[in-house]
C-alpha cells in the first residue's frame, strides 16, 4: 500500500520495521536524535593553545601557515579560530599618525584631566566653546547614507558612479558650545588662515560671546578649545588670549577624535549642505 501510494519515495520494508520498533519503545520525534559522532582528533586543548600562542605572536599569519605549523587541516584551524577562540580577520584602520610614547602619555594626561574636571564641576562641559575650520564645497560627493535605496531581497544593489568634489570651495570657521553656534565666518577670497587672520577671528569670537553668551562673558568663565594648528598656537594668538585671561584647554597631538568639530559638527554640516544641493 505504501509503495502504491509513494512509489520510489517509499522507505524500505526494513526501515519501516525499524521505525515501528522505535516508536513502540517510546520515541516521539522523527528528526535525528543527538549523537556523539566521530571524535575530533584536531580540536584538542593542545592544538587550541598552540594556535592561540602563534596568533598572539604574529597576528598576520594565514590559515595555511597555522595549519602547517600545528600540523592539522586548514578546516580545523578555521574552526578553532572562528568557533572556539572567537577571532576574525579585520583590516587595519587608517589613522592620521602613529603616536610615539610621549604623545600617548600626553593624550592620556589630557583625557584624564578632562574627566577629572568634569567630575568635580557639573558645569564644566557647558563652559567650553570649541571650534575649527573646514572646507565647504559647492557640491560634494554623496555619502553612503544619501545614496542608499530600499530594495527587495532579489533586486540588485544600486550603482553609484565615481564622483569628485567641486573645485569651488570656501573655508568656514565655526565655534560652538552645547547650546549651539556662537560664531561663524567664511574666509575672504584671496586670504589664508594664518596667525594674523586667526588673531582677528579670536577678537570677533570674543565679541560674539559678549553678545550671545552674556552669562559666560560676565564672569569670564568660558574656556576655549581648538586644535594644535600652527595658526592656533602662534605667539601673537597666545599673547592675546593670555592678555584677556582666556582659559585654553589642551588638545592632545594628532587626536581628531577629541575635537568635537571633527566628529560631531562638520559631518552633520556637510550632510546638510549636500541635502540642500540635491534638493535643488
């Protein structure tokens, strides 16, 4: 009857008796039950420790090199690294500059000082006015977020041709605090951001603080934070800030992740400019 109904898909008579016997003895499921299987001869504690030691000594070793050193299969090495040690191969991240031990120590000191002052003074972060310069282009390349589209699972990914930035650009200088922008200005055509120009920016910034942040101006409680660009650390700029009792926060060398303009303001600003250009 089963063969007449299912034809070639029917199980054999012997297999039918085996299933009948299993169900009679109490089995209730038709899926495969857990079993020990063939014992692993490669995934041993000794091999795991050897691979871990080799990987810590040279993190650029390939799977084949590790397999040759430990004398086990390529697949076994892959399973040990991925499933047991939880490691994955990642590409190196590009950084502006590799810091030496002195610069690392200074960066640690600056970070610890900021954390210490913020923990003792609840208004510390609210008194900081930070700023920097950035190029603003007439049109810029689309970001990955701007060029993303909604697609079904079986639809191909959208294509984006290679783009280049506009040659028409202007330098923008912005200073802001936790309440918003305090002062901004564009670099006049034909000028460069040198110490004389930045000294003028500092004078105009003080006037903007006097008008927009009278509470900080009255007690001279505001603090300036900018990076270590040559125009920012020029003697005439330092003398002007010292003459007016302006407190300046240290900026660790080659540390853009400690400058809010670089990782917070400018990306949002550029995104807004690009959205306006695309909507025209």
